[in-house]
């Protein structure tokens, strides 16, 4: 069955430090890949998505993600985090054989140390 | 352009009561989806409407849940009777087509059953 794994439930990073959030998926073909963010009291906001082409994807708020087929990974990165990045981050897979449903990881809560 | 609107934002009800959640999609979006996140778990797909028709309701947990989309506009999700395990955040999303490109989420309804 298709699945998405975000191995880190919580991550704490100092303000200004770099960030990498991990995401691995299990799927027989190349899926559509997404990262969403949910800030406190807010809805789910799309950070970036990968459908095809360049495997390094740029998103909003200075985030980027790299699709690595050999590792079935789609890790999210940011070179320097800001206190406003504190939120919960979700990796999701859109299935090409069911092109409307998203399969989600459990989420990673990002805590920023001042 | 107005986004996807969900209300109420929070609801606290007693076990056995009925609750109705509402989602207003972006105008012109034929596709409407409901997702749910139970505490500490992944976000899970519940169902998908195309206009007023249920395209896929495979994720609905049981027959205590009833979703409708009258006239292909707003949608309601009724839980009757509510159980403790129904507590969680209910997200609605809409998109113009079934291709994952224009998925937009609402801010969610946090349901607490006590």
C-alpha cells in the first residue's frame, strides 16, 4: 500500500540555522509530491510541489525540496530559518492512478529556538 | 478571490450529539474534498465530490458520517451520533479539476467530542 513517512515528529532548530525535514514515500511509480505547512490557527498552505522535470523544486517562504527517485525521498530544506517558520509541516503524495487523493505523512512539528 | 471557508472553526459537543460542519469552496471549483486528522495521526481522505455527486467516499469511516453538497456549491459533513473517536480536525479542500494542480485547503474545523 502507498504510504508516506516523516520520521521526525518534532525538530528543534535555532533561529538562523539550516533546516532539513525528511520525507520518504512508498509507491510503485513516480507520484506527485507536496509539502504543506500548517501554522497555529491556520489552514494547510502549499509550500511546493513536484510533478515532473527538475528534481529540485523551489517553493514559497524560501523553502526548497529535492526529489530523489533512488531513495524515494522528497526532503524539505531551508538555509536559514526564521521564528515565523515554527509550524507543522506535512509531506503528501498524490497518486497518479487516483489523481485527486492525497496520502499524508504524520507531520513534523518545527520548533525554533531564539 | 475568496479562499475555501470552513465553519465553525471549533466545535465541542457531547458524545451522542449531532454536529454539522460546513465547507464553502472557491467559486467555480467543481471538486470538493473532505479530509480528517485524528489526534496524532495522519491526515486521511474522507470523500470527494464532483459538483453535487459523490465521486469517491471510500474514506468515510462509518455510516454515522453523512456528506452532502447541495447544488454543487457548499458542502456539509454531518456526524450523528458523535463518538469520542470522531474528535480531530476536519479539512475541506477544493480544486477546479481532478488533477491535484489547484488544490486549496480551508483552515479546518476542530471537533472535540466529550
